[in-house]
C-alpha cells in the first residue's frame, strides 16, 4: 500500500521554498485571507491574484488584461488599505465580483501563497472548504507529500490556522482510507488534537480573533463554518482560480 505523508508548517517563515517542487501545499490563513479568496471565487470572481504588498497590488491591477473588471482589496496588520475594497470574505463578495479579477494584498496570507508558489500544486484552504480541498488534492495528487502551511501572524504562531490545519488532517485520515498508508508528522498529530474543540469559539478566542471581533465578529463566525463551501481554490500560473 503506498504511503501518503502530511506535515504541518506552523508559520510561513518556516517554509523552505527550495524543497517544494514535488509537494502539494495547502496555504491556511483563516482570518481572513484564504477564507476571503475561497468566498470571492464562490461568488463569481474570475480569479484572485495574491500580491506581496499594496504597491505590487496596484502594479498588478494596472497590468491586468481585465481592464475595468479589476477589484483591488487588502489590509495591512488588520486595517483596510486606503482606496482598496474591504478584505474580509462577506464584505468583499458583497461588492459584486461576478466575472472580475481580484488583486488581493494581505499581511500574511497572500505572502504565504507566494512563498509556496514553487510547489507541485498549491491550494488556498480554510475551514469552509476544508473537506473539498483535501478530497481534490488526494484525487489529483495521490502519493505526494502534503504540507499544510499556516500563514501565522507577522512571524507569530496563530491558533486559528493551526486549528484549521487539524480539521484538514482529520479529513486527510478519513479520505485516505484504505487507499494509502497515512503518515503524520508530529506537528500534524498536534494539529489534529488541537482541532477537537468548537471552531467558532476557538477563532473568537484566538489572539487575532479577539483583536478583530469588535468590527468583524460576523466575519469570524462565517469563517468558522466548517465544510460549508464546495469551492476548491488552486494557484495556477500565479492566479488563484476555482478548481
């Protein structure tokens, strides 16, 4: 029986881009980058382009062939960027995204996606699409090592990303079934144990969740709805598209 290995990386800063060519990476930034990306695609966005910062985002928007159909969105350290659409999942999608390209800049999640870009395959994963993302990855890329990359928060560990990784580990074990011998790293085992609690309270009680709850509690609750969205978000040629 073939092996299928899974490892969890605790922060984007810990990922070695030079060792990814044969691996599948699922990037997690639960509050809110990957949740926003998945929701934008589910609400009709043609693609999401992850930018490293606001200046690059503006350049990408100017260079896009979508013309007037580009939406700039983003945040820095949790604060919306001036002149950009709001960065949270429901707020951005409510602005009308059908057929548009979103150029998206965030403090952690979009940087993590760019850092992982050299992998064999890259997904944007969140609690909302966890099961469908894992199902797609195992179907498309059997026997490849899976890395769950927690974006973290400006170099710090984030419990909400680790919790989401644990939910993905649980789906990995369930979906691998009799087809593979599932092998977990110690960090994956720890994430699995971490994910036994209730998702929305875990997100609200996290450091990032406490900081954002005053303005965006409803967005945090939305992000905590596990397996509620079937959209799979894949990075293809520098654009995240619906898979």
